[in-house]
C-alpha cells in the first residue's frame, strides 16, 4: 500500500459539509470503481491516515481519503456539486 497522502486542505470542507448534512454521495475511487453511500463522519487512525466513514447498502465502510477521486452529492439542494479530490494534496 502506498504511503498516505493528505488531501488539499480546502477540500476537507466539502467532506465536512457532506457529513454534517448526511448527504448521499456518489463516490468515485482512484481505482476506477464507484459506489453510492451516505456520508457519516471522518476519522484519523494512529498512523495519521484519514478516512471517510460511510453507510452503504451493505453496511458501514471506510475509505482512505487519498483513495477518493471525486464525490458528488445525490441529494436535492446540496451545498456543492461534484468535487474532484484525486491528485490534489496538502503540501508537506
């Protein structure tokens, strides 16, 4: 597994809003796969890797933030549209 690469700082706001409002998201991953799930929260593990915690059709799941390519809210009236996350990292 690749070393964790933090997202660009300004992109965290979109994840926080998605979790605050419990948006259903279309999540695009860097491996080309997609899924739909409800945003719940974010968390950081002891190794300082950050994760988006979601509720999918099959239950809870976590996705490391640097595996996210883009998120798109599926709820009407969402506060943002599609946000590209992949390839945009915080400077070290």
